[in-house]
């Protein structure tokens, strides 16, 4: 499932990121790596997502969210 398909309150694990190298490096510097647990805090009408990553709030745009594959935590 893509991050852009998530709902508010979902807890997810990052499985794969298909992003340009510079964007990938920036997200990794912010703590978002494969295996990281993220929680969806809010969604905007524009498609952007606000999420919690390792205690930090991040806002990601639609194109970035479409390029991140996540899995649900059971």
C-alpha cells in the first residue's frame, strides 16, 4: 500500500521508497528509513500527509507519498 492511501490514525511500517536520491537522503536524515514505524496524524485535501516519525512531525506532499510503500502493523 502507498502512504498516500493511508488514513488518519494508521500506524504503518515503511517498506520501500522509490524517490530521487536527494529526497531519499533528506528523509533518511529526518529518521524515515525502511522499517521505521510512522503514524498518520492528518491528511489535507491537497493530498499531503502529516505524520509522526520517531517523535517528529513531518508533512509530505502527494508525489512523495505516492512513492513510499508502507505496510500495516498488526
